[in-house]
C-alpha cells in the first residue's frame, strides 16, 4: 500500500505545472517534476545522483540558508551572462507526518522576461535621470486625493534642499518669490486642479539657500472618469538661459540705440538685396516706417537706374567678399529728390562663415557737396574778380593819366598864351576836360559800388512789369527813334533781383539796341524769357548792326570798348550790365551776326541768396 502511495506521489509531483523539487536535509535531490528537471537540463533517470548545491552552484550562502530551516527566496541565472536564463527559486521547509523537517520543497519559475523588463526600465530611468541632471529638468507629481506631492532628486537639487526632503503643496508654493511669481503659480495650480488647465510659465524661485533663480514650471492634469486625479509636471532651472537672453536683449537694445542715434543711414540686406534691418536715419530719409522698408529692394524705393547701380555694387561685395568703402553715390528717390551720399558696403557673414548679405552705411554729404560747389564758385569768382581788379586798376591808371596829361597840357597852353580869345578857348577846353574827368570818376565809382557791395538785397520782381516801367521812362527816346518793342515776357514770371540793377540792366540793353540800330530799317526789339535748370533767362534781341564776335567777342563787355563809329557810344553800358548781373550771381552772354542783329541773354540765378 505504501509503495502504491509513493508511486502515486512520484507521478503526481512529475506532473505538477510549476517546476517543483524535493531536497533532503543534506541537499540531495529526492524527487522533482519534469518541468523542474527540464528547467535545469537534468536527465529524468539519473537526476537523483545530483544535489542541489551542484545544480545551483552559482548561488552563494545556499547551505547557510537551508540550515536555518526557514522559507527564503532568491534570484539566480543559468548560462553565460550574455545568454542566460533568469530564475526565481523559493525554498520552503518539508515536513513529515510528525511535523519533523525532512528537507525543503523547492519551487522555481522562469523570470527572464520580467528581469529583461526591469533592466529596460532601469536603463530608461538611468537615461532619464542623466538627461534630467544634464538639462537640469526635474519632475513632480501631485495626488489630488491624498494631497501628497512628489519631487524627483533633480527637483530637490534645483530647490537646493536635501534629497530626503519631502515637501507639501504649501511649502512648494512658498519657494516662489513673493509677488507676481507666487501669485501666478498659485492661480495656475488652482486652475489645473479645478479646470484641468495645463500651464507652462517662467517664474522666479527663491531656493532654500536664499538664491533667486529663474525656473520653467509646467504642469498637466491627469483625469480619470472626467475628474482630475493627479497633476504631473516638469521643473527646469533656466536661470543661466534667462540671464543670457537678458544680456543679449540689453546688448541688442544698446546696439539699436547706438545705430538709431548715429547721424548715418544704416541698413542690412540679404543675398537678394532685400532690406532686413534699417535704422532711424534710413527710415527718416525714405519717409517710411521700418515695417514698410523690411523686405523691400532698391527698385521699390529709388529711380531704376540708381537701383541698378546699387544692385551691381551689392553683387560685387557678395561675390568678391571685398568691402566698398567711402564711395560717392547719388540716390534719386521715386519723387525725384536727389541726395549725395558717401557709401560703404561690407559683406555680412553668418555663424558658419558664409556670406549672408551685407551691411550698408551711408552719410548724406549733400550739404558738403553744395559747400564744395560754393567754394569752387567762390574761388572762380575770386579769380575773376582779381582779373577784373587788375583790369580795373589798369583802366583807372590809364584814364586818370590821360586826363592828367590833358590837364597839364592845357594849363601849359594857358600859361603861355597871351591872346584873350585863345585863353578863353583853352579855359572852355579845361572845363570840358573837368566834366569828362568827373564823368569818368562817377563811372568808376559805380563799378566800385557794384563790386564791393556784399549786402545786396534781392527781391521777387516781375520782369514784364519792370520792362513796361523802363519803357515808359524811355518813351520820348523810343518814339523819336521809331522803335518797336515786343514784350513777350510771361506776365506772371518773377525773378530774384536787386530792383535798381534790374532797371539798369533792361535800360542799358534797350538803349544799346537803339544806339546801334541799322539806319536802313526801323529798329525792332524783342524781349522773351524761359526757365532752365532753376534759372530764368531774359533774352533781348534786336535787328541792328550786329557785332563781329570773331574780332570783338572777348572785348564786348570791356570798359570803354566801342565797335562802331557812333558819337554817342562810350563803351560803359555793357561793362556796367555785366558787373550788375555777376554781382547777383548770374551771367550774361551774347549772340550776334553783322547786319542782322544781336541777342543778349541774361541768366538770373534763382538759387542765390
């Protein structure tokens, strides 16, 4: 009967689904299930020749644990480290019918998959921990029901508290700087719990050591059955990042303030010559806001020819990587306004050293160019004045010497003459000589006044009305000589001129035309005007004798120069006219053909002050 029971017990043990073995007190294998034998790769027939210590040879302290006759478990593995099977064995005391311990019941299960998962989880946690430490990003979790708050180690490090520190919600909120940061975190945490609203805010934290640091606090609600059960979030130390951003912003603000207050036009263009940055001066010059200029090319802002030249310069700088420095350029805006600039263009490189555009700097030199032109004109005028002065000195010297010699000779005649009638005749000649000297001095004085008066007051004068006025003053003279005057001047046209000079210029040109009329035809004088490059040109044409310009062209405006046998000619009128015109910043020219007539063109400079 016992044999039958033993056999039944043996077969029952072999068929157990869980790997099970019976081990004697000495460690010998008494019996085992087929699954246990398979697990340890033991033959079903000869397994009792082995003992548990050889089967589990890599388990330390096994004998000691067995001798304690208590239940214990451990993990162990079979095979090499790279190709092994993980097992978990539990040893439980084996009792006989008298409650005496006769050995141990061993139950073993394959936990390889569990160990693999645990190792994977451990690996992932290690990676997450490393990333958290490197990125200084911690995590936290709040259980709404238990009101317990969990911080990871990195979160504790950011707060500068011991790793054993266990916070609560109120303590966590107290870490935020009083004022905006504390009020903000309180409000958004409340909304996350009650409204499931996620948050992600930059706030200031006061650490356990009293340091103020910028942190990025984010959180998201976890719901179950439509109710918030947990809040999970991240916590990142961004203090260095914020400090760097603040420093960059301060530097950008400083650079912007510096660039905007430079008395220079500064702009940055991309590779397509589109503006990507402009300063205040550039905006003021183009009369547009930065928003209106960004993305625009020179073709959108300037005359097409100017834009083409600018684009060619841009391409040259970008292609050759050589700057253009201090180049004089002319900008013509769409409205026709012209400005002279001293322009520099410098290649702009990105962080990789590749050209990404160019920086342009332009200085408005229009005023300087105008001053240069004025200085050049002044030098030319000074040169002309010097020549005129020398010429004038020669004239004065010659004329006064002639009058002086005439007086000396007449006085000598008078002294040696006894005849009363001859003496009377000589006295009359002296009187005439005196009058001629006075007239010469008066003429010379007029010229001196014109060339030394620097405070000429110019007014807006109507040319047509001035001609009519002069015409009235010469009415008798003109009627006597049967002169036809055609005043074709625009009745509304005005010029800047000295009133007395304009009267004198017109009077001298009219009387000059009459003096040198052709005796074979009635004199006809035509006056016209036209505007050219901010100048008004008054033309006075006649059908008189004309002048041989090849012979007398360079002398026509000289003092006391006459070219016809006219007893009324003194050669002073045209000299006076030229001096008056030039004193007002203008000029006079002449076109003439013998026996056909003469045209004098007077240029009034509208820009002269």
